[in-house]
C-alpha cells in the first residue's frame, strides 16, 4: 500500500491506497506544530491499529504540507513507522500539469494536488473550489495548464474572525438559516457568512470562466464545507472530499513508475 499525507493548517488527512489505486482507508488528525515526532508517531500508530492496518503493508509514501515546520517532523514520522522515505511534493516533482504561475515557489502544494486528481478523474478544463481554513479557487485550462486562481478566508475562519474582532458579536455554529433576512444576531451572522460565501463563489467562478474564455468549465468542490454551498445553489458539477489524497497518489505513481 501507499500512504498519502496531506498536512493542512487545521487537519492532517491521511489515506492508504492499494496497488490498484483504490483508496482503502482515510482518517484525520488535528494539526499541531507543538507536537513532537514521538507524539505524532504514537497518534499515527493508534489510528493504524484502530483501522486494522499493518505497518508492514506500506511500501511507499508521499507528503504534501502547507506548514514548513512539519515537513521534517512528518518525514521522520513516516520513516520511523513504515521504514520508507516519503516523496515530498514541491518544485521539481512531476505533476502532469504545466504550471503557469508568476512565482511557482509561492504556490501551495495543496492547490496543485487537488488539480492533479481533478484532471485525472474529470478531465480539463475545470476550477477546483477547495473549502479549507482558506477557500481557494484553482483553475486548469483546456491545455492542462494550471493558470492560477484566488484565495479567500474560509467559512469557519470567517465566523471565528467575526467573534474575535468584534466586541458584541457572539461565536455561533456554522448552520444555514432558512432565509437571508435574519431576525436574530446569531442567524444574521450565519446568513451573512454562508449566503455571502455562496454569492462570492458564484461571482469568482463566473469571472474565471470569462477570463479564460471557457463557458463550459467544470466546477469541482472539495473540503468539508462544500455541502453548505451545494445545498443552497447548484454551483458544482462534482463534489469530491478525498480529492487531495487522490492527487497525492497520482503524483506518487507519476514519479515512481518506470
């Protein structure tokens, strides 16, 4: 099996793929830069045991990270647990996509791995809307070129920012009210954040379509909050929550197969 590790700002997603490319298991742990390698080893072993996974069955590994402090930590964790050195996604790693970006070293690997999976599974052209700590828009044209996108604050982070940066607004749960015109402060916050995000996503996607001259651009969503938007407006052609793990597997295969 191949283990894929996607280190995000909030969660670390881990997937295990069989030799035929099937995703057999996936699980998450919270991201914490203060944890030591030993702590991550213990937590990972617990998750593997709970999911009845034999560490000896893992023959390869790949890692994507948006937190540089954890690159070295998780490289050591994977080597210690599985006895293999992970391929780390970065400049110089083959992805199958041409990168058309002004400063490629600034481009987060999390944005590329989802596009790799989307191109493999759904074909280009498309835009991937990834709902994480930040919400990112990542466009690939009909020539299989990554041509950029947009980044904005994620839904949960927006809720937290409102509560943290204002004196009287409370922290509320992320639920969709029945209407935009809310009659309580709690529902007004929910309305503004969620319905506001829907309008933002629709506008940005339409602008990307016009700028690329691709009206038939597929819109693909990933991340845990995608359903909140999809329940309000039929913006997305596909929703795939495991896109990042699938992309990592494809990149591993591309860089290791002879």
